[in-house]
C-alpha cells in the first residue's frame, strides 16, 4: 500500500499543514489504490453529485452494483488513510 510520507506527523505546526498532507494521501489513494471502475463511480457520486440510480443508468449496471462498488472503494480509501496515519 502506498503512502505519501512515512514521517507524516513531523513538522506539523498547524492544522493547515495537516490538511494538506491528508489531501495528498487521499489523492494518492484515489489514483493508486482504486480500480478504474471504483474511481469512475466515486467521481460520479462525489464530484458530479449523481445518485446511485443515475450512475447505474449511465453505466448500464444495476444500482446494487453501484452501491457495492462505492462501498468497496470507500473502504480501500479508509484503510489507506488509517495506514498512513499510523506511520
């Protein structure tokens, strides 16, 4: 599992620096840890603000497939964020 900086707590003097680090790790997780399908659905859901029915119709899949894919993608992101936080 990739992590942006193994010494991620060093040099943190304020919340702004910490938020920048979290954003970097999050972007890296999205790019490197998700499958292309997970990435596509998460972008449609969170950035284009589409619901599961809209995504399902657009991609030609069942809404339960969208829901499962979103859930698994978020689990991967959460695991990576926890992993990097512990380092």
